[in-house]
């Protein structure tokens, strides 16, 4: 046997039901792991990233505040 607690939400039940789905339909940021090879030269670094299925024109590389971001 279980106990049922009375509903204490707003008087507009349809609004509460649809609030459940708000997070479900929000855009989701995804991140993918990929293989990266970093070579340390005396005056620079070379980064080779394996990104299968992604065209070179669709890749953004940004280095800012000592963080390399490949998106």
C-alpha cells in the first residue's frame, strides 16, 4: 500500500503539465571526443585533430586565455 499526497500546485493544472516538457525541448549542447596529437616544437605547437565526417570549412579553432577550443 502507498500514501497519496494531495496536489498542491497552481489551480491551472494544464500549465503545470506543460511545464514538465519545457526542458525536454530546449536545444542541447553536445560535445564529442576526438583524437588529437600535439607536437611541441621549440617555438610553437602543432595540433593534429582527427575529425571524421567534418569538412575543414566547418571547423573553428580559437585560442584564448591559454585554452584551445576546436568547434
